[in-house]
């Protein structure tokens, strides 16, 4: 007479072997042997630039800090004499409304602006990146408190790293001893620049007798690789300053070699969704097929003996 429930009379060792074989297949196809291909995020780097800044009392001080390959990290500013941050990203953490972060869209620069700068603002400031080792760059602010005589001062601000096709915008500020300079001229690699609508070059100028300052803005639209070079601002009283402008070719991917000990952040796993490689999957399927076949044969033999 055939048993009422086949599974009731199956020998325990048969089920045990079956479960062990299945478990062996899963363990053999575990993710621990997987190979990973690393696509590391580039480590942020500070752009080279001036670290000593001098401004007169009442000016708007601009402390520049440029960072390439920032990724998901953030830039913060801190005054060396204080443990509290002045700003994190574009958010100000100071009750003093004179502080502001200037970060143009898609720009690598996170500049700290101090309006109506005073001698009390003179200090060492830190521009920090939120990496595990807290990368930092120190800049020094000096404020001159001299209302009777001012030495001529000239500086260039703007974006010094521009993507191809974007606009180059440079601002030259020059202060005279008793009045603004009469003229400001722009040069690229020693050749004087003029406003040219066809070449999409525009030069505008502004005067301020109250601050004895003259400003001239140079704009070159749709920047080409040939626009890379040294840009010089020169005044009629022979004040001269220069900056190097780089044009980044955004069409070409940036490939950067990363040391083995810095590899790490993002990983892309090659394999299927269940965590097994192709060869391991094939072996697991074959093992399961053989196990199932043997078990079916055993059931048939047992059934025959039972009858």
C-alpha cells in the first residue's frame, strides 16, 4: 500500500544531502569572489592663485579660492582667529552682514567678499574642502587705514578657467593717488585688444571719483582654445598686472591617474543582478540540475520499492 504522504517517509539523510547541495551552490556563487572595476572620483585640487591681499579701508575685499574637481565635496571659509566657520558653500554662518560668498554658475571659484572692509578684518583666512584630511589653503588679508594718501593699486578679478564656448569676463580695478587713472588698456600676449563686435570682444569702463577708482571689464563671448593666454591690464600711470586664462575643452573627458591608495569612492560591479559571475552562474545551474535529477531518480526508486 502506498504511503499517504510521500514526504513523511523520506529518509532524513536524503533531505539533508539535498539541502547541503543547494547551500553549497549558493555559497560557491557568493559575491565575495567578485572582481570590481574602479572608476575613482578625481581628488579636488586648489587652483593656483594669489594668497596675499591688500585693500584700503572701505573697499570691498575679495579673497579668491578656486577648486577643481569638487564633486560632492563643499568649500568653506574660516577666519584663523575663530573656530566657527564664516561660510559653508554659499551659506553664511556669521551675524556680520558684510560677508558674502561669490560663486558664479559653473565656476570653480568660491570667493569670500567682505563689504566695507575695516582694519579689524585684517587676519589670516582659510579656504577649506570637506575631504577626510580637510584640505585647506590660507590667504592673508591686509587692510590699509590711510585716508590722506593711497598708493596706486591695480588688480584683475574674474574667471581664469573657462569652458570652451563660454564667455571670458575679466574685471580690472585701478586706483590712483588722488584721482582715477585716465585710461585702462587690455592686452593679450602683448597685443592690445579693442572692442570688436565681429570678434565678440567688448570692453566697458567706469569711473568713480569718490573712490579714485577706474574699472574696465573685458568680455570675450564664445571662447575658443586660441583665447588661452596671458591677459594684461595697464593704466595711463603705468600700473600693470597680468593673469593667465585657461580654456577647458569640455568635449574631451578628463582622465586622471589616481594612486592605488587613493582609489576608492565609486565602484561599478560587473555581473548580473543576483551577484554571480557568468561562469559561477553556469556552474550553479548545472549543479542544481544534477541534484534535481538524482533526487527524482531516488523518488522513483523509493516509490517502486514502496509499492
